[in-house]
């Protein structure tokens, strides 16, 4: 777990206490401050009764969002700081992390790149603080998927990934001036620590099939086009507090 949960903001038109500007229909309009029934607060711009423009929303659990709104939803550029101190800085669409942004995890890792519907999706870089390694390449639905490079201190792996694992042809490139070609193949392996009454399960483990060792050559990578988004998810208009999925640290 990384950033904890992200609380949904109160969505009602005229909930709680309000101090600020109003329009001719007595709706919140312009700049104002609201204290909501659940203990959250908002200071910023309104339009026709809804948060619209720039504002700061503070959750009672310590989380906060500062950035742009459109019709009560986080939309545009903004910064979300989670209760555990992890944070996201970047683009939002319809209350979701979408577009480009940087997510800094509580363990010191960070991801910078493209997002779609709260998930790492498109091209981006994930940096592992503990090892100093980084993955640079394509992502799909939160996992490494497509062409990428896993860069370590004195060597790197260049090749294809599928659903978070190395899959297919690739090569290891070493600082000593050579590279080893090969291929990762998916192999089923029995899961450990299963009770007698549990059905035996299998997990997929990528196994490296080594090939020729040659001098280093710079091969042209496949086109790194962004992963296709699957369309925006509808968001509820209800103004009840609830959990919104955050993003977890990556493990190799």
C-alpha cells in the first residue's frame, strides 16, 4: 500500500456553512469558503453553485487537493496530497488522474509520465529509490506493457513487457561493452505455502533463454506510441464520502 485512500469530495449544491459571493439565484458563485457536514473545507471559486475554477479542498483525514475544478470535479492541473504524505502533481479529468503527471510514493519511489483513469497508462518512467534502478517505457492499465528498458547501475535490459513481466525477445546490455540476446518465456510454477485443502495453484514466472553474446549495437526500438485509452468512466453525482482508489508502489 502506498498512498492510502483518497476520499471523495462532498458534491451537493448547498451543503454545510458558506461564506462568500452568490449570484442572483442565491447560488454560490465567485469566491467563497465552505465548511461541509462531514468536516471537510473548501476555499476557492464557484460557478452556479458548484466548485469551478481554482480552489483548495481539505479533507478531515489530512488529505488535500489544490488545483482546478470544473462542475464540482477535479479537472485540469492540480496537486493531491494523501494522508500518508504521498502526492500526485499533474492533470485531472473528471475527478481522475488522467493526462500527464508525477506520483511520489511514501517509500521514495516515483512515477512520471502518462495516466488514464487513475492508472499508469501510456509512456512513463518509474524510479526505484531503494535500488536506484528505473523502468523507462510503455504502460497499460497500471502495468509495464510494451517496449521498455529496465536500467540498473552497470547494465540494462531492453525488450518487451506484458502485464508487468518481461515477455518475448530482448537483450541485456552491459557496461563492459557487450550484450546478450535472448528471450523471456512464460513458465508455470507451483505456488508455495498452500494448505492441504486448498487447490494447487500455478503462477507464471518469466524465464530467460540466453542467446548470442555480441558487441553492443544500437537497435532501433519499436514505435513508442501511447496506449489507447478506453474511454472515460462515469462518475456519480452523489455527495457522499467514500474511498477512491489510489496508486500503489511497484514491485519487480
